[in-house]
C-alpha cells in the first residue's frame, strides 16, 4: 500500500515539488493576491482532497484572484469535489464502451458499483488491477459491479490493457485523457481513484483499495 500511495502521488500533475503541508499553508497565507496561489491550494489537497479545507483556503484569497479565469475554474473543481463526496448522489456518467455504444452508471442502478477511474498508461493503475480482479471475483455474484472509466486518449492501448489485465467488467471512456468528462465531473486530478455507489445511487466511500475495499464490501454485502 505504501508503494502504491507513493506511486499515486507521481500521477498528480500539480504536485511539482515536495513540500510539507505546513509550508504550503504558510505560502498560501503570504500570497493571497497571486493567481499562482491557487495551484498551491491544489497541492494541499494531494491525492484525496477535502473540498471543505480547500474551499476555506480559496475564500482567503484576494477577490480579484477568485474572480479570475483560474479562480472560476478552481471553484468549479471545488464544486465537483463537493458534489461527488460521500453521502451525495453519484453524478451521472455516460460514455462509450468498447463496442462504441453509450453506457451509463444508471444502467447499473440497484447494484453496489465501484466506479474506477484509471488508464492504460498509468503504472499505479496497472499495479492495482490484480487487486481489483481478485475483488471482482469474490463479489461479482453478490450484487456488486465495477464500472471502469478510462482516462486514455487512444482506443487500442485502452483495449489491450483491459485484455492483458483480464478486466472482465464494463468499461467506458471518451478518450479525452485528463479532460475526460466524468473525471471532470468527479473532480479527478489523480488516478487510480474510485467511488463506491450503493444500489440507491449514493456514494458511500471514496478511494478505497485492496483489503480496505474488500472489508467495505463484506460490510455492506451481508
């Protein structure tokens, strides 16, 4: 797990250098009038950001910064994090499957669904896939499904990774890389990430992997 988390951090484009959270917070407070401070706030969030913490920091910035294009984009990101947080209704997702047909998260209503954001080019995602395969094998007949949402940009590598890693669940993508529409809606800035949705469509957990995911499924699939 430690190795995985370290790899995950490498997948966050905004984490350009290693700094402690305390150092970042100090810089944010010292530079409320600079647009670049928005990126510092993003870095405070790390792999699994707390939208409430980031919004509090964002509110402390100068009004001109908040009203800038970068500020408006960041505020939309904060809204996405809030709207896809635990306890919220899972935002809708519809993209094309491997056959080129539209498929939706709504199509799995009535099941527990792990929405898995990943990509063929992402080493931590590929490292996590065997764990997902084991999880799916154990729970697929117990009202559980996985919906893979890929941040790939080319069809063939995406398809090959699914075949090579033996990912037998449903897969969708818009092949828009980091601009993937579902990733934008869920505020995804790093992969792999996931959300666990209950049969009523409510998010009940986020970013749980390996044994932690299995433990959660054993808890809810009684």
